[in-house]
C-alpha cells in the first residue's frame, strides 16, 4: 500500500489545513508514492520507538508530535532528533505526524478525553472554523461528583502519577472543560463556559492563580492528556483500511518522570 493511501485516510479525519501555523504535521520523512506494509503508532518519534519499528517490521511510524518542527542545518547525530531522522532514512522508515490538526478536528483529541470521562453534550471551547473545528471542549457529567473524587477518577483513567491543581474552589463537579496538551491559553474560555474544572497540561505557576474563585485548574500532564492519540489513529486506520497492519507502540513513553515523597 502506498503512503498516500494511508495519509489520505488520516487527513480525511484531520485535514492538514486545520494545523496551526507553527506546526509541522504531515509527511516528514519519505515520499507519498513509497510502498509501506505496517505502521507503528506512538506519541513521539524516539530512538526506542524506531528500534521497536525495526524489530516489529514496521516501515512507517505515525505519531502525534512531529519529530521536526524547525529547519535543520545539519545531520551529524548530535541530537536525538538528528539521530532519529538519520535512522529513519537509513532504514527506509516513513515518518508522519498528525498534531494540531488532530487536536482541533471534530471528534479529535479533547473529544476523546471527554468520551473517556463520560461527558455529555460536548461542545467546542474555542471554535476556529465554521465546520465545528476548534480547540478544547466542554461537557457535563451524567451525575455531579465531589471534586476530589473526580480528580482521582482522572488520575485512574489516564494513569496520571501526580495531578497538579489550583485551589479547590468548587466542592462538586458537574461541568468539565478539557484541552489536551498545552492549554493555558484557554483558561479564560474555560472559566467563561461555566465549567467547574478545567483539565489541561503545561500550566505555569501564575496560571493557577487565574481561577477567580470560579473554576478548579488542573494539570494532568502533557503526555497523559495526549496518549489517546494512539487509539484515535488506530481506530481511524483499522476501520478504514482493515487490510493494513497497524501496531500500537509499547515503547511510547512519558519523558517526564515523577519522584513522589
């Protein structure tokens, strides 16, 4: 099967036109008319993931995060990015990424997290186009629950080792706002939506002070919030191209480690 056949299916769900201007989603290493037989799905391209691809006979690696964001001036194995690109080229492994287009497409990343938490009546938090695309979502729990109980549920469902959160200014959670990945820029939208809690990642120190006694701000971790990308991509490809072999990486791991007291 040709690379273009695989990417066409992904881009029908998450068009490249939806990606942000700074992003580098799409085909990064390889050519559209290359033949591929098996894809490995991961959050990031790492040396461990590429070694897994080689061991499992995968000639394509599809990730959420692009391995290359900016122009590279040399390839001399000085960084992991350079080594990964070099290895992919040497091994004939195609690299493709679906990043902010997968974040903002309807039924994309934040929608999947909302589904995993059982939210109902889900709507876009920040609309970016007329066709329903946008960043973040907000929805309702079927039944309200105590705030700490809900946060522990989040930790369990997404394997969150440590959940950073601001002041617990709401005793019960009914309405939940979500933005996978770095969502600090949507705090105001989350608060204005009437949500009781905002789940996102990469919040800064001062962000936790922006609750205005109206919303709990919770940082579930970047990797933890975006690990669902693997399942989304698996669902898309296995449904649309059942004859194409797709494998979920067992080496796709969080680069952030936690030391708990």
